């Protein structure tokens, strides 16, 4: 179905492979359009409960295809801006998927590849992985990826790495909050399977609501308005069939109905 992606399903798990290994999965207009479309399709698919983003070949993603970037720069300002806006929309579609997302970073994740890793909810990196916000070395800025990179590593670290374009090892990515786990390459899929198992224990609607809650609450002052908002959200979920099922299952000491779709080992 896709030119630049490979989408595999294993029950409730969808793995989206960036599939341009000959150019280190650099994204162009086609990949941007296809990844945006896949995110929207999976968002609407109730049978998909966890999404893994991975890269074929040696790299996770080398960022933007330089030929595409060059052509965009030579276009009119309106067309150039429209291309950048489509890239921003792709990252937003990934970041705001209602299902949990996991970046499987086995190799280099540069520029936009760093943005993809940061836009996912969880990031699992192999020890061989390396990250960089390399844009300034091309006379550019890490513009569209910046909201997600700052969310992952914070403003202070962003001043260093968005300005120096230094390469960030997997171990240091873990230290600064970019990678949640760092494991040997041969253990990468086993670690991701552990996280998937944990995610599938949660109610699908509760997971989606938790993602929305984090986006709302992050960096907000604790005041009456915020307390009212959080109270409203849990009250609404308690009244849903999923919330009622979860509470009943706990009281009755049985697994909730959604666990039937869980796979893997704890």
C-alpha cells in the first residue's frame, strides 16, 4: 500500500517501518504524506492499541532528504512554508495519536529523526543509537521538531544541543530524558515487548485520556481551574463502560475485559 513505509500488524500492535534504507530513511514529501495518513488511520482503528515506529536498514531516520529540502528552499515562500507545515502536521499526527507510541531507535536519529523519536510517547534506544539536532550545520533551525525535543529534554539542554548539533550517545540520551530505555541491540525487541505488555494492561480509553491529560497539565500552575479540569476528566471516565468494567474487575479480583487482547510476557 505504501511507497516509503511498511506497516505490519500483530493483533493489537501496529509496527510502522520507515522503509527508505538506501537514504537512511530520510523523509521527503511522499514519506511525510504517507506517515501522516498512517497515523490518522491507526488513530481511527480501535483494534490498534499500541504503535511502534521503527526504521529499516542501518539508521532509524537521518532527517529530511536534502534533495527535498533543496527543492523546497528554491520554491516560492508560500510553497516552502506549505511544505514545512506538512512536516509539522506529520509530527503532530504522531505525537497526538490516541494510542501509546514507542520509538524503536536502533541507529542514527538525526534532525527530523530526532523529532520522530521525541514525538513518540516512549523511546527505546539500542546502545549503538545516536541522536543529533543537526540543522544548524546546514544553516537551518530545528523548527518543526522543537516542540517535541524541548518536551523531551527541557529548555536548558535544548540550548546546548540545538545550537552545537553535537551527537548524543544513547547513554546520554537516557541521562537527559530523551530515551526511556537503552539496551543492547539484540535486546531491543524484547524490551519493547515488555513495554507493550505493560501498556496493554491499561484500558484503551484510559490510555488515550492519559495522553490528553498530560498535554493539558504539563507546565500549568496548580489553581482552581486546573483542579476543576482534572476532577471533570476523572469523573467522566468513571462513568464510562470502560471505567465501570475496570473498577468491577478490580473488586471482583479478575482481569478486565480489555486484557483479552494483551500479548507477550510481564
